[in-house]
């Protein structure tokens, strides 16, 4: 995995793992909040990726 995408990936992976545990415990509202928060955090981390690299990742020239 490219280093540029490591941080957003880890945010999503770890957050989803935490949210799944909350769901297993029946803590649905907390899981929903967790998922929304990690979505925002991963997006913020992605936006921090340098523009040229992001364009290549998105398939834009």
C-alpha cells in the first residue's frame, strides 16, 4: 500500500473494527456515531494527500 493512503486506510479499518464490536454489543447509536466520525477523519486524512498523487489515484489527468 502506498504510504500516502496508509493513514486513511488505518483510520477506516480500525474504526470499522471498533464499530463492529459496538454493534455486537447492541450499542447501535454509538456504532453509528463512530462510523460517521471515522468517515470524516478518513476524508480529512485523504484531503491531506498531495494533489498530484490524489489525481493519479482518482484516475484524473
